[in-house]
C-alpha cells in the first residue's frame, strides 16, 4: 500500500524530481551507468510508499500508482516498462547496443514519473531551485563567465539598485568577442561587472519576479524570455528565494 500522496510534503516531491533528473542526466551521459541511475527508483519508492523495503520489485505498486494514479496499472505499457527496467537491473552485465536500449527504457520511465510529480506542483515555491547562484556587481567579468560555464547556466541573476536583473550568456559572449585583440579581451575579463554596466557595454534585463505562493499557471502565463525569480516581495531590499527556468517547467 502506498503512502497517501496528500501526506507527502512539497519538499519531498521536489527532492524526488531532482533525483530523477540527475539520474536521467547521468544515464544519458553514460549508458553503462544504468545500475547507478536505477537506484533512484528505490529512493522514490521509499518516499511514496513510506517504507524501506527489500528491493525494487517491492516498490512496484507504489511507483505504478504514482505513474498512473487511480488506474489499473498491471496490464499497461507502463507496467511492462517497469518490468523491463527491473529485469535489466538483475542482469550482471550491460554492454553496447543492449546497454543503450536499456538506458533508453529507463529514461522513458524516469520521464513518466517526472511528469506525474510535476502535476503535483502547484506553486512557485514547490518547484523553484532554492539558493540560486547569483552574480555580484563587484564580480569581474571573468568570474561571471566562469560561473556560467561551470554550471551550464544561460542566465545569472544580479541585484542592481535593489532590483533584480538578469545577465545572459549572450551578453557576456558579445562583450568578450567584441574585443579587437587578446590584450583587450584580458582587460574586459578583468573589468568589474558594475563598470561594464555603467558604460553600457552590458545591459542587464529587468527580471520578472514572483512571490513564492504564485500559482504555476499564473507564473507560466506571465513568464517572458529568461528565468522567473522568486522573491520575498520586499520592495526596498528584495531577497531572492529561488529561480525557475522554462526547463524546470517542461
């Protein structure tokens, strides 16, 4: 028997969603990481069943109930997909084309669970990425660039005059590529973000900000190009609580 989904906290759902996405990224990078990636299903099973059980098969009912709530899941394609993953997990070796096929099936099952969990997310605070990395106006351009590259970010928030803005990778790229030679490029990398902004060399975008309790449907309809920032609503010194990109909402 599964734990009532209404008793599962939004933070637990978010943790499950994050683990599924990380495991999906892992297996897409390396098809032979199947065994490592599939362990996340046991973790999800523990959350939705409310129990620590013996193995993946013991979580079958709970996982299928999550994937297909209220439906008779045993004879569905989703159930057959689960069995493929479970049986593959019991095999000792996966190589070559067979490993890629099994990894593809595992990714399919991850996506089904991710979609089911996403349906349970109602407000911005349920799904926002907490403690987002930000740029500071005193950061050198080199630091902002490194932050983007190290984290595969397309956008970084920055607080300017008590208002949140967005710096994009396109802005940084154009600023650096516009240098006529290597010496000038090094000078631009060494310049502070606030200096480049003041000179008009980089023009940040005013961010769309929302409160934590904003309904996702309202947030999505109001989102523009770039991420949505979740703040505490303080007009004089808004504190950044989280960030949401269109990727997070796919």
